[in-house]
């Protein structure tokens, strides 16, 4: 079944129910061999969309799996450079669009993901960047979790800038923060690769 909601390529699903082949899995009975991964998002990479090809980021890496390729494109300024932000973020269980078929059979035909990212460095430049992001729009992103995986594929994930706010909480020990909310719709989870910075990231 063709799904037109994805904003990036997904695995081709079988054309016929009888064509489904069970994918390979790893079965862990011994708890000492189970691989656990920390899930909190710790870095966000943001790029403008290429005006000549809206399916690609402006100035994105030529190989998203290589540290050397990222070092050529990351910078704090410059329209064709990728911004790298450190903070704390999460993506909860996505909102799902489910279609009901005959005999009450159902299929998830779309997933809406919302990424919330807190920027804790309240530099004046970051505050002004937040004000610019409040205009909304669409950008391409990659994100990295504390399990040291980078997500987004070569061309990043096209996301809507849902909101950008400076949050003021009450209390003598409360610190201001900038909160970004980005959303995207897809029929599958984004591709991932081990962090290109894994050799220097704890």
C-alpha cells in the first residue's frame, strides 16, 4: 500500500499481505547480554532548506556518517552552514493516523512526531535566534541521543517549526530556558547511524 505522508524514504512494504517476510531479530534471554541505550536527545543540528532543491538541506554534509564531513559544514553563522545545538530533548510516542478496513482490520497510515528541545545556554545570540524561529517555517534537522546515535539520514528530516519560546519559571532556583517544538509526519522512524563523534563523546 502506498503511503504519501512520509517526509523521508521508508522501507517498502509488501504489495500483498501474503508477501510479508518476518525480519531478522536478536533474541536475548540472558539479561547480561541485553543492549540498553539511553534515549534522551542531547544535540540538535539545524539547516535551512536548499532553495534550488527543497528535498535537501542547504550546506548539509556529503556523508552524514563521517565526522570529517560534519566538521566542514557546522558553524555558528553563515546561511549555508548547519547549526549544532546542545540541550535536552525528547520525542514521545507519535500521534498515529489509523485507517479502519473491512472486518475491523486497521493499519497505521501516518505518524506525527513532535520533538521538544530545551536550550539551556541563554546567550543573547541564542535569544535572538529564538525570536527569528518564532516566525515559523520549515527546516531540516538531525538529532543525537545519549545512546550516541545520530538520526536523520543524509538529507535530514524536514520539520515544521511549531514553536520557540523563552520559558520563565517561578522559584529562587529557576533558570530560564529556550524551548523549541518541531514536528514532522512520516510513516516510519528516521534512519540512524552511530555518532560520528562517538570516539570523543561519553
